């Protein structure tokens, strides 16, 4: 995923957490806040999930899944994904389907035909 899409500062994370709307499923929580600029995304994986190897693996899978979904999404929102403990046992396809489920639930998908083809 390109650096231009990454949320970097802790203030950005705090703003999204404070002012955003959230939805959750078994594996992930998605918090979304509108922005004047282009979309950015941040991923949060707690130490409760496991050691660094497990946390990094979950973040890599989430980043790759989101990278594929970027062309289909509304570009005027900031996204923050928080991994739940069950995400540690999920493979890439399960995490991707959880992400897709949350994005559809929040009505953030613009190109649904292309979105459904991603797997």
C-alpha cells in the first residue's frame, strides 16, 4: 500500500476514534470519519492479540486487503480498522471478507461490481 494512504500521527487516530462512526463484526472494528482530503487508513492491533510476529502478520494482511479495495471506496473518508482477538487465527481471505462486510454495511462502496470480484 502506498504511503499516501497511511494515517501517521496519533492525533489523526484520536480524531477518527472520537468523531467517527463505528461498526464491528467478529474479527474487526471499522471506524470511519469524513475528511476534506483524500482517503487515508490506519490499522490498530493490540498487544492482547499476541507477540510481535502475530500482530505484524495481521497488519500485513489487513494492509494488502485494503490496498485491493481502494479503487472501490468512497475517497472522502478516513478509515481505521481495529483487529479483535479472533483476527489472530484468521487467514487473509477471512480478514478480507470481514473488511468487505463492514464496508458494505456502512455503504462506503462506490463500484460494487468491481468490489464483488475481489477475492
